[in-house]
C-alpha cells in the first residue's frame, strides 16, 4: 500500500534516502524544469514523500523515527491516487506539445495521462496545472511542456549538464 508522508519542505530527497536505508520503497515525484540558462530537477509535491509499506506498528515507528517527518497518516492512498503517483515515480521529462492557435495537442509525455485533469495552461512559462486528489484533499501541481520545435534545445541543455546523451530518449 502507498501512503503519503508529510515532510519538511525541501527535505523530500533526504527523507527518501533515509527510508531507502531502512529498506522502505519511497517515491518523490520530480520533473526536469528549464530555468533561464539551465535545466534542473524540481519536486512536484513539496512536503510529501510516498512510501510503499504495510501499515503496522513496526513500520509506523520506523517512519516516525526518520528525521524531518511531520505527518504520517494511517490512511493509504486509493487505487486511483496510487496509480497517479506511480505514473509520476521517475524523474519526468517535459511533455512535448504542438500549438495550433489556442488549441494544444499533446504529442508525447506524462501530460497524456493527465489530459483530463489539466485545469490551467500558462503559455508564458510553458507549464500546465494539473489537479488530483490525494488522501481526499485536492492537490495541484505544475508540469512543464516544450513546443515540438523546442524539444532538441532542451535535450541538448540537459545532456551538457548531466554528461549523458539524452537526445535519443526524447
């Protein structure tokens, strides 16, 4: 079962590493974001880490003993919520879109899975706001996109920073 664990904002990766040391599968959904002259990884749900654990006294106290944990609810995510989080499990590339006037067509990427959940499109910064529920609470997060003609520029920028040829994976 997957549980949402509340953590101090900015400490998600530290908590994930601590959980993994304790053999707990932890998920911190992240995405590559283009920032002015560089590309960096950003957390999609600041203050949340998702843990795949059986709920019992041992795991409860194990999780509560990890530094930077703020809240641990005993309620697992629903099947739909868990599916959404698992879609976001790996570091995501920006989705690729084509614009035709006011219309946006999603060519590839994670936005295809969240197409019906998009609540807002911000063309200026090239991101969309997606709305989902987690533990009964409405949560929004932003996902980036690149226009079809911009995708090679993003791939080249990332490959410079990580010394990995990413152009083949886009």
